[in-house]
């Protein structure tokens, strides 16, 4: 395992956004997307305004099917200077796809994003952290073959990831080449790693805990990677019907994540994941 090169330069963190609609939740059946109201545009525009105010750039992992339906959203994100990366096409768990279907998802999405922005994506994030280096090594071969420089899908959490996985970026070496793996922020505890970097955990756990985790990572030369969904900026938005437990995992305390995000943006330094990988390559 190759870790990130430690340098004397300041450590930067990253804000990442999984660009999908409010009804894109893995494992929930019976939803007809064509009959659902679209809310992603307004939520993305709200986030872009906050990033513009702080003169900060983020990485947006865009769902290919959404990009096909909402090309203006993708074009606007790119026009503001943010990084456009891939979130796959159909929001399917990687484990439900065979290698040919996974490659097709990557190519379909990359073709759409390149058409809209003029650049093919260099980064990938699987829906619901459904990519595992131990269980699906073939997927990393395909990512490398398709020209990806980094992945941000391996979450060091129980249930949705590998609880013993690395909390800091590392380089995966395969016969076909190398690719960086960049995990999201988690906070270690006696109960295991806690999901403080995004989702319900970002809104539930004390802000001081999140802030201290970022400082701890940065003091060791590692970045903190946060992740958001547009629906987290939409506290009055609709919810999907699901069990109480799943509802909490998906929605958590339904309060707006923007206030906490704004505090983070004023407290720490942020760049895109693509810029991070470029810096590591030149170190």
C-alpha cells in the first residue's frame, strides 16, 4: 500500500457532491422516476452560490442518467470551474453489475460528461460505496483501462464498507497501472469508525468532533474528504417510503447541511480531488 507523499506544503481538504435526484436511493423499489418532481437543479445552484462566495472549488460526481436528463446542471457546474467526475450511469450497486456492464456504465457516463464539458472524467465514485478492492479487484482494472486516475468509493465503515480499511488515501497497484483510492472522512471511536464526513452523520454528530477529526488528519499530512447529496440541502424536500431504520440511515436528522458546510468552508482549505491527485503525482 502506497500512502500519499508527506510534504511541508499546507494540507488541503475536499468537498465532494454526489449529483443525483432525491429519489436516487439504492435498494428502494417501486419508484417511477419519470413521475417524480425534479429538485436537483435548485439545490445544486444553492451550493454553487456558497462555493462561489468562498472562491472554492469542489468535485461533483455526476450520475450519467441525470446528466442526460439535466445537461444544463452539468454545464453550469463545469462553467463555475468545478471538477466533474463520474458516479456511474444508472445508480446501480457495482456488485450487481458484471465487468461488461460496469465498463458500459463508465463509458456511457464519460461520453455524456465529455460532450457536456469537453473533458472526460478522471475520478469515479460508486453508488452507496459499493466498490471493494478485496471483493472486486476487476473493477479497478477496468477503471485504470478507462483512464481513471482516482476512485473515491472505498469507505472505512462497517456495513457499507470495510471497517478495517484505510482512512487516508492510498495507491492501488495493478498489472495494468495504478489508481489512487481516496476514502471519505470518518472519525475513529471505541465503537469503530463513525460516518462524520457526510450523510446523516455529518448532520448528527457534534461539529467539534468533525472539526477535531479534520485537524487530526491534516496534522498528519492527510486530507479530509467530505461528501454531500443535493437532497441534504433541501430539508423540506420529499422523502421516499422506507423502514424507520433505513429512513434514518438515508435522511438522518432532516435539517439543512448548509450551515455546517459554511462553517467548514471558512475554517479549512479546500481543492478538488483531481488537484490533489495531480499534486501527489508531482511530489
